[in-house]
C-alpha cells in the first residue's frame, strides 16, 4: 500500500479558451434571428441563452454549404 501524500500539491492550471462569438451569415434569416435572440438574452442577463445561441450559430452554417 502506498503512503498518502502529506503535503499540498500545486493546483492544476487549465488553459483559458477565449473564442470569438460566431457571426451570422449575411442574407440568412435564421442566422439573423439567432443573433437577435442572443443580443436580447445578453441585455437581459441570460447568459445560458447567449451560449445556446452561439452553439446554434456554429452548427447552423452546415445548411449554407
């Protein structure tokens, strides 16, 4: 059996990922609506919806190809 650690270990440092928000595709009403919902959610302090809209915008361009 191994001896337990009796001293404090250094904290694990995780990288900070600062990705830019996706931008709507020009001329796409779906992209524009998602961006508008995101803006209203941010104004209201609903960061969960802001994050959801960013995910949907990132996935949405698949329909533009």
